[in-house]
């Protein structure tokens, strides 16, 4: 028996927009109080991602990461910690404006209808992922979720994907063939994660990564838009009209 492919998705920039994080980044970049340095080539989403990947439920871990990552951007340790606290408090207030990425809903409906197993593997927190599961009714499409709180190591480690595949094997009585597993991401770290897990990767150019960065990461497939996923040769034979 031939099973439809397993498709795992990154979350931010692939499943949802990141308006709240970008707006918060813009708000604080405009404040001279922090004495910003080395921000000339830093996009809003880059700053937001630096914050998100440094954050942690464990406050001591979060302090350590934020001070290490932002040291060359905000020289003062006092200002770095103030930035972290204020950013952390502000951006959730605007997450109510987040939505599914354009063209995604139609793609997910089509894939789910034709028995593709879909999952989300993300470096975001479980709390935040659960919030959007409810807000956007994601359980309608996705069978499993792996957040940074579900694994001891974050992407680009292969651990998050391995945890997802173990869940599929256990919950769906599914025979895992890694040649039939794809990970969709918008950053080079996503592509590296897929490679480390020895599965196929799909780089999405409509997310927050740069074209050059994604091309250089060497993905299995490079797509301009998520709707192009329905045109992948290996998928089309499972997509019944």
C-alpha cells in the first residue's frame, strides 16, 4: 500500500503572518533609548525572530540567551533586559490581528481531503501554538504539533522532526518512509533541520527568508508561493479531483 506524503510545516511565516512581532520590533527600533547598533541590514522580522528564538519559559535561560544574542545590538545589559521585558509584554497584545498566510487555507483543505498527514514543527512556544490552534481552528487541518517545549533541542537540530515522526508512527499506525516526508520552511535553519533529519525540504520564498539565503541552503524544492505545493509531481498523483 502506498501512503500519501507526510508534510510538516514551520509555523511563523509559513502558517501565519507575523504582524504582531514585526510591529513590536518597529516600535522599539524607533526608541533611541536602547542605543541600537549594527541594525543597518537588520529587517524587522530578523529582530523579531532573534527575540522569539531567545525567549524561554525559564526566565534564567531567557536572560542568558537574550543577553548573548542582543549584545552586539544593544550594548547596555540593563537596556537589553528592559527591551526583553517590554517586547515580551507588548507583542501578545497584537496577536489577535494574525491570520493564516494567503492561499494557505485552500492548499490545506485539498491536502487534508486527500489524506495527507499534516503537522506543525516550530521553535515557538507551546502556549503560543495552542493559542493559535484554537483561534484559527488548526486542528481542522493538522494532526500533530511540536513546539520548542516538546523537545530538548530546537531547530536546526533534527530532534523536533524526529519527535513529530514518532508521534505519527504511534498515533496513525503509519509506516514512515523518510523519502516520503517533507518539511516546509521559510528560513535556512528550516532547511538544515530537514537535512539533519534526512527528510526532504521545501523552501518557501513567500515567507521571511531571503531568496539568496534559501537558495544557498540547498533545499529539495524551492517554491515561490505555498499554492505551488499542489503542483509537486510526487503530490499530484494523490490529489484526486
